[in-house]
C-alpha cells in the first residue's frame, strides 16, 4: 500500500506540462494496441463468419438487375459494388425477407426510419433501385470508401456484422472489380 502514496507524491511533484507529457506517452502507447486489437478482431471474425459458415457455395447469388444497379452506383460513388452486394445479402437476402426488424429497421437495406429520411431522398425503402443508392450515400457519409470497416460499423454497430459483411464482400469481389469475372456460382449467372 505504501507504493500508491509514493506514486501520487511523484505525480504531484511533476509540473502540469509533465503530466500532459506522461498522458501523451500513455495515449501513444495505448492507441496502436487498440487499433491492432480491432483489426485483428475484424480479420479473425471474417475468417470465422465471413463466408456464411465457411461455405462460399451457399452465398446467395446477386440478382442480375440488382447487380446492374450496384455496378452503376459503385461507379458513381466509389463504393465497391461487392460491398453493396454484401450488405444487401446480409440484411435481406437481396430483398427475400424485408420484414421490419425488432428494432424498427425496414426495407431492402434495413434502414431505421430517421436514416431513411436522411439518405433515401424520398424514395421507396422496399425498392432496391432506391435503397442501393441510399446505402451508398450512407456509407459515403460514414467514411467509405477510405475507411470501409468503420463505415460498415456505422451501418450496424457490431464488429461481428462488420466481419460478416467484409467476408461476403471479399467473396463477391474475389475475382476483381468486374462482376462479369466472378464465378457463376457466386453471381448465379452462366458463362
């Protein structure tokens, strides 16, 4: 117990600038550790969850009409089409289940009503033609494409969700940015 008062006396002896310097050094030591832990969690999570329990063959194919909109929106916004596909896949299975969530999220991209009001531009949240551009606007406002993991985290505040989306994004974009180059089993098209 005597060690604690000695530390307090030593800290009290430091001038205020000395305390600021100590705090800055501690912050510089802790910040990289936090970044490494978050990156490692996303990476490990994507390995464990990203491909729908590891089986890419069970990844839902992107409907061709949806893919066309995703490619167009991606080209205009800079948001990778594969990210839009991954989110649509996770949220509603490309519109297969657009029931309102327990939290009140609705539509193709499962936006909360205030988010839809802010990013939907008066469109129909149940229309992929309106929701995909809104998803891109939301992701841009959250820092994508420069910081995709944190933009996805802003979309849904769960690192498991981020890992799942990033894993699916990787699966959809495995063969590069051109969807025509993606394996037919992923996109559901024939060669």
